[in-house]
């Protein structure tokens, strides 16, 4: 019925548009619309010259009645009929819309199970939408259905988990939005789901032809190259639902992105409260406030190795030994896992050093991010994990952390590289840093320079130097060696495209002694 009404509306609209044109087109349209009048051929109409009964000079006639006069009268009658029909059509459409809305509300209340008239009868390619009457509540994990996100738009999503709603009569559903990062996953109520798009093609029980396995393989290839399909499936099964919705840290409340393997008593928290300076965490604010009344720390434990006042404020960096401050470092890992998808270091922190970046004010040093590195890395890694907390992102702190890791490598007298694999965002960040540093050296250096010399000046590993210059099309392989080819204007163009360096590190402000296993062993013996 709706389809018929829509066709009728289109036809009527076209008719009104044609009639608004010039008179000739108007007449021809009336002849074609409904075939009320036969369209006389150009030479078939009689033309009477002079005076004649029933005809004026040059007028077409048919049976003695002027055609134009007859058309004018019948056109008025036709337009009146069309207006009545259009009004009836509008009333019928309004009635259908009201019936659909009432049926949808009744379905959500569980009173009816029929398909609304507007529900799609066919599925888009790759989807297997079932009849509306076959939708069973509550929805099973794996079901695909369109879900309303915070911007008010509907997106294809998959049910990951369900739980009873607080009202006790309904369910909440943990939804993953297809083609979006897992950090967008969230709990929603039934009214956010469009059940007319119900699709069981991805449900847990519909993998007879390996559809789910293929999907997992594709996700492993595209997003998580460090995992094979089995490892990815095991990881996602274990971490599929965020167990904490938000964290409160200092004056900031941040929505979490991923699952964190917190102790069982802290799972399924709406809000987890972190003490800002020692990172102890609590289920209630009152517990945290009681702890803060006894805590005398105003900065992270460990040694302050960097302090500087910039146009953006005062910042400090602290080196924290995972062996000496095990509880703090473990709590830092718990916090970081809420914002990192594939971080695996939670308990064994003894072999790592943590470099915690802080903003300073009169109340103390407030953590904004950190990076960690192995005390003794056989692969030459100078960074294992890096995080800028969401409340402090887009301030240049991530670039600062990367730059600091290389400044420490310079003080060690080594070249360094981040631990692989890099995420897509990490790869972009490091590519930008390598580009800025290498091209600045090339711009300021006169004469020839070797790849080894570039590595000694920047502490960047040879493989990273070559891959970056090849990415920029600045290096060629000729006669068994790499040759750099770069004009000054090309260097400037690439430097501009690499972006700003963010918050820059002042090497003169670093007060730091590299880690020595021999020194630690001697201290242990003593």
C-alpha cells in the first residue's frame, strides 16, 4: 500500500510540475496524462479561415466544439479529482504510519510479534534477515542488528553479551559496532536496537560454513597482525566485555576502552577510583578519600630525571623501577590496559623500567602518560609500551614520550627501536618522529653522510632509517649500496607534511644515569 501511495504521489507531482510550464507543454501533458484527449496531428486538425460557426480564426475544432474551451473545462474537473485523491492518500499514509508506530511500541512491550509494514522484506548482500515474527527475546550473543550510537545514527552492530537490566524486566546488550574499533563497544538498552534489521548470520550457531572463522581470520590479518586467528579468538573471548565503564583519576573522569584483568572483586564496576599519586584503586569514592587522607605522596615513586617549564606548563618525568616499586607498576599496568587493546604485561614488572610523565602544579605531579622499557633488551628495544591518558591526548605528550625514549638511548650510547609489532597509530607516530629528526639532520648537514652516521646522530636503528627514507622516496639502491637523493625543497615539503614535534624534549634538562645490571647486582650482594 505504501509503495502504491508513493508512486501515486510521484505521478501527481510530475503532473503539477508539467502544468506549471509553458502552455504548449501544458496541453501536451494533459493529453498524455490519462489520455483524456486524442492528440491531433499537426496537419490533421481543420483550420477555418474567415468567419465560421463555432470556430474562430485559426482555431482547431473537433465536432464543432473548440478544443481549447473543452480542455479548459475538463482540466478544472480533473484537477479537482486529483486534489481529492491526494487528500485521501495523505490520510491513508498517516494512518499507516500511526499503525506502524503503535505496532513497534507494542512489540517492545512484548505484546505482539508481527513484522511492521515498513520492515525490509529482503536483506542487503551478505546478510540474512529473518522474518520479524521469528525474533526471539532476549537476543543471543552473535546476533547482528542495527544499533543507535550516541550521535543518534543507526549502525550495524553485533551482540557480544547480555545481562539483566536494572529494572529486572528487560535486558541490556553489550554491542560491538561493525567496522569500528572495539573501544567503541558499549552497553545499550532494547530501545536503541532496530529489530527490523535482526540478522542471525553471525550468531554463534551459524558457523556451519566457517563464516565466523573467516571473519576472525580477516580481522587478524587487518587489525592484529601480531596474532594468528586462534590467538585472536582466544584473546577476544577473554576480553570481549569491558569490566569497568569509567575511571576517576584526580580531577578527570575517563571512559574506558578495553577490558583489564583486575582482581575479581573489582570486575563489573561502573566507576573505578584511582588514587592519583600511588595508583591504588577502589570501588567507591569514600574508600579512595579515606586512603588519600593517609597518603603523603605528591608525585610518583622513583627518581625525577627531567623537569622543565614550557609555554604549556611545568612537566616532570620520573623513572620507576618495576622491581623496587612493584605495586605501583602493577597498578599502572592495570590502568593502562583499560586503554590499550593488546597489552600483556600485568604482573611480571621486575624486568622493566617505567618512565612516568607528569604535569606539575601546587598540588603535586599529576600523571599524564608513560612509557616502559626493558632493563636489558637483547633486541635493542628502547620502548616496550606507551600510553597517553585520554584526558591529556592531543597535547603533544605522545610525541614527547617517543622523543624521550631516543634521548635516553643517546645517553646510553646505543641505537634503539620500539618493540614490534606497532599498532597503526603507533606506526604513524613513529614515522612522523623519524621523518622530522632525519630530515632536520640532512637539512643542516653539508656534504655526504652515511646511514651509520645518521644512526649515531639520532640513535635511530638502521632498518628504521632506511624504511623511512624509502617511504619518502629519498633513497635508492645503486651498485650494492643505498644512495640518498634529496633536493632542499623536497626536504622542506616532507618536513611540513610530518607535522609539529609537539612538546619538545630539552636534553639539557635530563639528569639520568643509565641502568647497569652489574651495579644492581653489586647492590643486591651488599
